C-alpha cells in the first residue's frame, strides 16, 4: 500500500508543470535528546521550562474523567503520532530521512513547524519561556542544518511583550539564519480588576490578548522588525480545551475548529487594529485552520461595514427618532398601555436604543483601517492574509470561488500537509489527496498550482525575494515573482 501511494505521489508530481511547496509540515522532536540539548544550550531554566511544558498533557490524561469534570480540564490528545506506519514515524522524527523521502511524497520543498514546541511560547513564566524558546531555536537549527535546499524549520517567537519578541526575532534571523518565524497570538494575561480586588483568585481567571487590538502593548515595533528582517510572520495558534472547546470527555469536540477559532480571533484583531493598513508590505499566515473561516470573516467584515460604517449607523442614532411620529403610530396601532408609555417617553432609550456609546475612541469600528469604500476591505485583507489548508479539506475550494466571495476575491489558501500528526496516516497520500479537488472539478489546475505552489511563493517571496535562494525551487520561484501581481 505504501509503495503504491509513493508511486502515485511521484507520478502526480511528474505530470505537473510546477513544484509543490509544503507550507506547514511537522516534525516530532525526540524528548530525551531535546531535554539534554536544552540543558547544554540554556541551562537549568531551559530544562525547567521543558519539564513544565512536557507535563501539561500527561497530567490531564492521568486524571480520571470524574476529576477532569470536577476541575473543568479538557480531554487532551492521546495517540497523536504515527505508530503502525513505522517509516512515517521515523520520517517525522529524523529530518534527514524526511529530506530523503520528499520525492516519494511528491513534495519539492517543505517548511517544518514544531510539535512539542507549539506551546513553548505560551508558558506564562517569563524566565522559563525565554529560556525554552531560545534553546528550542538553537536546537532545531542544528537538527536541520545542511538540508536548507529542500527543508527549513520555523523558529518560535515569544510574544508576551514586544521587547522579547524583537530580541528573539533578531537572534533567530541574524545569528541562526531562520527565515520562518512562528509568532504567538493568544497571550494569556491576568484581569487587572481581579488582580487588584481579588488577588488570590486572579490567577484562575485570564483574558486572551489577540495582539492586534485592545492589547496592553503596542506590537507595531514587532511588525516593523519583521519588515526590517524580511520576515513574513506565521501564526500556529490553537484554542483547544479553553472556553467553548473544553469537553472533559471528548478530544474531537475540543479539537474540531480550534485552529480556525484562534486564527479567526487574531486575523480579525490585526485587521481591525489597522495593522495591514500601516504595514501594507507585510504578509501574515494562519496555519492549520483551513480557509472556510477566513471566507466567512472576509464576508462578515464587508457586511458589517455596510451596516455599521460611520455614515450607515446614523440611521440608528437615537437622536433621530421622531417621537411625535412614533406616538401617532402607537395611537393608531398600539394598545392603551403602549400609547401612554410612548407619550411619557418611557423605554425609548433602553437596551440597544441607548444614547450611551461606552466612551469609545471613534464610533466607526473600522476607523483604524481608514475604510472609505468596501473595496478598501478587499485590498487590506485579501493580499495580506494567507491560510494553511490540509489536503483532506473540501472547503479549500471555497478560497478559489470568485462567485462565493465578496467582490470576486480569491483568498490565499496554501498547502499544509500536517505530516507527522495523527490526521496523516500515510505521508505519501497527502499530495494525491489534495489533487482530488481537481479530479472532482471543485478547483481548476490553475487553482491547484496556486494552492500547492504560487501562494506559498508569494507569501514568503513578496516579503523576502531571497527566501528561496539556494533551494531546488529557486528558478521556478523567480519566474513567479517576476510576473507577480496582487490578485484581490
């Protein structure tokens, strides 16, 4: 079976007139080696951080179902890596084996993200977080050294403060040579009122900083540093086992939609925060959540602007309510009690009719984006945001459907294999599975080329034209960038 799939992937790749770029594969870090290397690189703080991060899921799985329910702890992942397919397990663990097998998988170039390291940048303790992120980046750069013509890893960038993010961006890019940065987007922070009024309870209640709007910090210096270093930041945030995805008994309940939920929150925050207005030459990627949520978000942004832009909301301004005319309608159609209440003016400024606005800075929620026409939304959203899509998701086709997206937009779906994780039982089946969208006539061959190659080129290459220099896809990438146009 594996041999047939390998042949199928190779045969499919040989028929294509373009390379395939995997924008989001994963490797399985080998914990015993990683722990000792962390000690060598970062000392006891890195090891302590490693131990804290490594125990979160096992601690949840050691609890009984009753105990998880009592504590409201979500059911965590179990059996999350390839086992029966030993070749794929070894491939996920050993970067050089992945390099050797790429042709069998039908993949020309692959960007690899963490597995264990996905949560390291969310450790609340500053000392441990800084130490483990630094150790991970040094360790991973060493593990993938010499493979950069076909495989490159992503660095982990902590984002609790702009200062720590900038420092690690500088180190990872200038000292270690990273070109891919995974930045954090859901920062857990204490609620100030609770910390002041109920300090003992405050550690149990947090809010999630989505960094683009309403943050305690200004993250513009981080985006400016990304631009300076020619880095297109990518988010690999999850929202599993928190808020509305916190089943104590069902992992799939917690897992389904959690990447989409996290991506939706951060993408929306960056847009409303005006980040793409202030940094029009920077691209952002949201990985593993698919593209369906982004199509909905894009449509919602347009729809809400049409109803809630500064001019449109004047139709709901309570000051424009003609009380005399309303009384006439009440007298003609209302019961006596309604007529008397309207005559007295009672209840006409309650609930959504209140004249209160909450003391906000501007009544136009889109003011940071400076939206003057709905086409501005397309120009600030479509070219700047990219969305990692797994091969088995039929909703990927939505991104390319100009009839379904406002103003005929095609959103930037990028191929994300997710190799190394439980949802890929056969690595060699991923590329043929992605091509099924063409076989089922849901997308065209041109769409498939954009999905599997061109969009990834534009995501990284627009920000850093030298991103693919020295790789096996360098020539094909140069052709794309030479004729690149923004296609909203």
